[in-house]
């Protein structure tokens, strides 16, 4: 149980995901235009455990033998391009794929995420994550109270690809930075994405 608690605490920090630090511009291939997106993501740490062991309980819901009991992040992101007038609202899901708490209070992690924006346009990204532990003082009544709730600073960067809709075939990079506080993430986003003129036109058509 003690080992499980340590792992859960490290995972809660590691999932702090979606945010930005300065990251390199991309070199686009012929026929593609480099577009920079900036924005904000708000995510919650979620799990299908359903028993309150590492997450809030969900009265009245039966998770049965849910296959996915990994700690994830789930939330929304609002991004806009710095040129070309693209503005998108997206749903975001992140899944921890690895983490290493051996360097605590600095934790190294990795997670794979999906962002789905207007008309099913999808970006997937795989980012290396560094989380700096700040505090474990999450009070009773927090979304994730002690001993599982933690507070940390997050820095991430990695590659992204477009896998469906108007983003299909896009490539680029993403950089993220922000905070994770008691299971709630408040994050800034910067992404550099290579898009064709047709993709830009399709994404502009989805402006809110």
C-alpha cells in the first residue's frame, strides 16, 4: 500500500500536462506553412478506479472491470493562431506512459495526448515532462486531497502530428508549462504546426 501511495502521488504530479515553455520553431516541407498556436488548457486528473483510492469516488456509477484504470488528464483547451485568424476550442485527454520519481523533488515523466477540435480535427502529441514538486498540502475538500493530492510546476515539450480531419497530415512541436494543484491543472500552450493552405482554410472555417 505504501508503494502504491508513492506511485499515485508521483503520477498526480506527472499528469500536470498541457502547457508551454519556449520551444523551437519547425522547419516545414515544401507546400506547408508554419503556424504558431498559443492558448490555455484546463484539465482534471481522472481515473476509472471508482473506489476513491487515488481519485474522488463517483456515487451511483459502477466501473465494474473497466480496462483503463490508468490515471489520465481530461479537459478543454482554447487555442488561436498568431496569424491567419484560426481560433479553436478542443477537448484534451492525456495518458501517462512512464514516470520516474527517483530524482524527487524533480520527477521525469512522459505522456501521450489527444486533442480533438472543431469537426473532429485531431492532433496527437507525445511529450517529455519534468515536474518540480512544491507541496503535498492539499486540504480536505480539494479535488484530490492529501495524501494523493500534490502541488507542482510542470514543463513539457515534444512532437505532434495531425491524425484526422483538417489537421490530418500536419506535423510540428508543442511546448507546455503550468501548474498542477491537487489534481487540477492550469496550463499555457504553444505549438508550432506545419499546415497546407487548404488546411488553414478549413480550420479558419471553424472559427467560433
